[in-house]
């Protein structure tokens, strides 16, 4: 799951691919050696949809409103342009 998530972020933020398209996600799964048919089936399963909804609800409850969004010690860092601030925080602590 971690490798898939990283590949999806890379596809969107580096390659400019439309990750809202199932075909793009299935191509990513293929590239990772995952079974394309199994992944496609998982997208439609009620349990998968319920898990996704629960994760989104939890993120919203924590104040997440975009991606990438990281929370460190209660402090939110949103956007690719904030990664340097996040790295500094992790290295040296709060500003």
C-alpha cells in the first residue's frame, strides 16, 4: 500500500497525471507488479469504499483540506511548497 501511495503521489505531483482516472491508477498498479484485475475489483468493493470514506472523514476531522498535508505535533503543513518547512520542523523542532 505504501509503494502504491508513493507512486500515486509521484504520478500526480511529478508526472502531472490525472489520478482521478481509474485507468491511471490501474497503470500504476501494473507498474508495481500488482494484479490489474484484482486492483480494479477492489476499487468497486463496498469495504474499500467504506474504508476510503472513513479515512476521508478522519482526515477532515483533523483539519486536513488538501494534499499533500502532514500533521506533526498538531501543526499542519499543507502543500508541496511547505515541505522545506516540514523538514526544518522535523530537524530542529517548532519555529
